[in-house]
C-alpha cells in the first residue's frame, strides 16, 4: 500500500507514538507485536525466544513482590508451559515438541535440564510433549532459559492456548503417507506461536495432522484435524473440526473437503476466531470448540467455518515453507501401535522403543541418544501412545540397535502383542485434579494385556479423571477415574469404556459399568475372557460390545459386583496408595484457569491492529479495515472501563462507551486527545461510504495504534485513590450516569 512499509506496519505501532516527548513509554506495544509476525514475508516466527524468558522472569518478580496475586500468576505461567502439581511448591514443566519431531541435541538438553532441576522421570505425554516434574518455583526461570538457549520452547504448552500440534507417530517414515505430518505440525506451530488471538482463548485448542487417510493422528477427537490427501491430482488436506473427548465426547465433522497447504494457517485462524466469537466464557466446562459444534449442529457449524475461512484466506499470513509431497502407497500395511521395526518409504527403517507408560530417566534418554547417533539414525519421534521412535536407520544397523535398546532395559515389539499397549495419564501421582492413580493401575495390568491372545494388538487406555488425558474414549478398553460412594463412603472407581477406536470417526468408546478401582483389573480380566469366548468370527471389540449392550457387559462382570462390600476396607484405597481415598474436592483444572479480563482485551486489541495492517496489505482497505479498527477501539476502550470498575456490557453502543470514558477520564487531557483522535478518524472513514481511500484508512490505523499505546500507558500507571470519584458521576454526566443509577442494585 502507498505510504506503508510492510515490516513497519506489522512489527510496531504508529511512528508518532514511539518515543514522543509526551509519551515516553508509548510504543511499548512494539515489543508485544514483535511476536505477531512478519506477515510481509520477512521471516518466520522462531519456536523459542529468549525474550519469552525475560517476560517470564518479569512476571515471576511481580508475583514475589505482591504486585500480582496467585490468580493472575496462574494464567500467566500456564502460557509458558508451567503447570501446578498435586504436591505443593513444585511445578510440572511441559515441553512443546511440534509433531513429535525430536532431535538428538534437543533430547540431550531436556535430559540435562531434568538432571539439574527436575524429578526422577521425564514423561512422554499423549500429546507428544515431554513433561518434567518436581521443579521448584525459583528454578523455573533458569530451567526455561536453559531450554530456550537450545531452541526449545514451553510456550503455549498449557493454558487456554493453541496447544502442541500433534502428528502421526510415524510421520516422515510411513509408506502410506502423502506428506510428512510432523513437518506440517512444525510449520503450523511457528505460524501461530505467540499470536495475540490465541493467548487467552475461552478454552484450550488441540490440533493434529495425519499424513494420509489412515488418520493415525486421530482427527475425530480434536478441535482441528488435518488429513493429507490428493484431489484431482492436487495435494491438500481434508479439514475436520469440533471434536473432543473429556466429560462430553463429540466426534469432529468435516468442515472442508479440500484445502491447499498454503491455506492451512488461515484454516487455523478461522477456527480460532469462531472459538473467540462463539465459545462460552462464563463456564469453562462448556467452552471447547466441540460445544459450538454441538450448539449449532454439523451443517451450521460447517457454514460458520466456511464464512470465517473465506475471509481469513484473503488475509496475509506468516510465511509458509512449501511441503514435499509424494503419492502414498495405500497397499502398504497399516501402521500398528505401538509397532516394532518399521520399513520406511525411503528404504530406511525405524525402531519403536517401548517403555512402560512413557517414563524415562535422564540417563536413559542420554543412553538411547548415544545409541541412535552411533547407528547413524536421523532423529526421534515421540508418539501419542507414549513411546519413542528412532528414525532414519540403515537396515544393516537395525539388529544392533534393537539389541542395544533391549540391553538398556526397554522393549521392542517382535509382533502384535509382544509389548503391552497400555497408556496412562499421571493421575494422582502428580496431577492436582487426578481422582485415581492411573499410572499404578496401568503398571498393574501390563502382564494381563501382554498375554492376551484373542486380540494381540489390544489397547487399554487409562485416565485419572473425566478430562481424558489418557485417551480412554478411543481404546478397546478404556478406564476413567471417578469418585463414587460405597455405603456412604467415598471410594475410588473406574468407569469402563469399550470399543473405542483412534482412527475411526465416530468410534467413541461405549460407556460400560463402573467398578471400584481395586477391582478394576478383575473386571478387565472378565471382559477380556468374555470377548475371547463370545465374539463371533472376526467380530471387533466394538461390534461385540454393541451386540451385548450395557446390560450384557454388566452381566459379564457380575462376580466383581458381588465383591463390593462396605466392610472391605481395601476398596477405599487406590492402587499404589497407602491412604484412604479422598476426592479432590472443588479443584478446578489448571488448564481451565480463568483469565484477567484486561489481558484478554489487550491481546484482542493487538490482534485488531494487526488485522487492520493485514487488510491494508491485502488491498481490502475499506470495509475490512474499518471493521477491524472498530474492534480495536472497543477492546482498548474496554480496558479503561475495566480499570474504572465500569465494564458495562458487550453490546454497549459506541456512544455509551465514549460517554463512559469522557465521564471517568475527562480530566486526563492526553487520554481525551487520543480518544478524540480515534473517534474522529473512524468517523471520517465511516462517512466516506464507498469512497474510502487508502489515506483515510491509514489515518485511522495510526490513530488506533496511538490509542492502544496511550491506554497501555494509563494501565501501567500506579493506581491512586483520586483517579476515580463516584461523585463525579451525577446527572449532568448524561446517559452513563443514568444507566448506572437505574441499573439493578444501583441507587434508585
């Protein structure tokens, strides 16, 4: 656009506001916008930034000084991947590994961080992250910096953010794949990290990428699932959205039959904007994207996505590096989980290292890295079933690698069922909202699962609560921890789910019986025996369970039900615990932590300013830029209304908002000057009708940037009692005073 330098426009605010004598601190927004993006194609956003660590240290200092309370700090640290534990005064650190692609250098650095500051084990999560535990609060900044110096981030690994992008376990390896799903996940990660729109979402956002239609990434249980395909000879992706597990599992629906790779960032943006617009901010338990899907139905949900995507795909995005595509071999064997030695499409081989429940020590990781590197392997993959894959091995090295892995005490599958495909979340071992000790139960059933012959690739997944981090809804047999009373006393229990499938859309496990935790293994044994003896032909676990129904499942475990007696004190203890069960009364999941409204409004205002710039770049200076400018004005004005304790309602008119600001901040000449400037600029743009010019739009943009920076300065000022006097709000103040006086609970 004439008169606008692209990199200037995106990376910083209006040049007049930067360092002007009247506003020495104005322009602070430039630091925030540093991570919003080189939409002009200057360069991609890095995964790790040392400036993130500076931000974290600043926030931690504010907590320790008392400037921030615990609530403000909780939401802040979660965006940096720092999670609370059940144990007091320690943290879990979640390390983000986009697509599960893990270099040798990264794994060595993570192992060393654990050795210096963490607990006994590092844990591979069901989202391909690595989790470290028992890190002391004062050690967290040094821990994060140690990782960031090696290019590793924890940013947005927790909280109401765009979480780690997952991918197929065998991405880059599988002969069936059209594209390396891990590479797609990595590109999307850097196209969205630190974006202001995704820092304070109504709830977390989970996305996955599958390299082919086999869908090993499990698109149907995600907020967003991308499935690589070819259509009319062109490579691209099917787009699924609105899925999720948890307390109310919902399968995703197809919202786009085909999109090309360069449109993927716009796909993400369209869904994030729908999330921000329609999701429930009052009830975190109903705030995932799946509830928008449920609320509107699949047809309308798809229409909403199509409308949002039609707009976002016309807007500049962060740079996209083209992918390498191939025609996948649909006749190749479908990947089995967890797998053993795998033939790759490039002639190399991969070895899946199996460790019970994904728990590794730092020394074990170092030893595996040394082994893989000596053998000439390329890198590792973390998997959603908590294993580690060594990829890029020459076939001549594989036997030695397998022997070396086993010598280190790990397993490599010889054939389906030779290792136990048991997955478990941490449960009460570390999680503050865990109800049952899912890891102890998972360790207990290893031999039974491994010895099962009727279905050698049997999957059992265990979650310690309803949130479903163990993916219990998509296993042959899933267990969900819960509290239930026996004769009036609380006892740990499991709800059993039967016949789920990770790769089949709509195949959420069927809800079965509930059993005391101490009897869960016996219940599993009876169900396994029932399937082995009662299935018809090659009937799947799901079809068998559908035929028997819930009553039939309950009848199979009748011997377990007969053992539930109030006098049996053992039923009030969980696996691996030596104390009587107590439910986690009233705890809220850390990942559902609330936000401070000012933080949300600040990020949305930044996003609006960026969108004005993007509209100018796209040549959409008229309607689009004006609309984004209106949003930016309102979000920024809302920060001042919150500051004054008068947030009003979301549907307040501009007139009401402006009147409030003039009444409360009328004595601040600088604020009033910035307000009048943006109001006048917007009025000129709106009055131009169809004759809006680039110059008018640019003037509005500059006024908006100045307005945002001015309000930043006001918010940063130390509070003073004299800043706001209720007495100033008399009838002469106009409409706002009348609104306040006539509001419910106000003076009458």
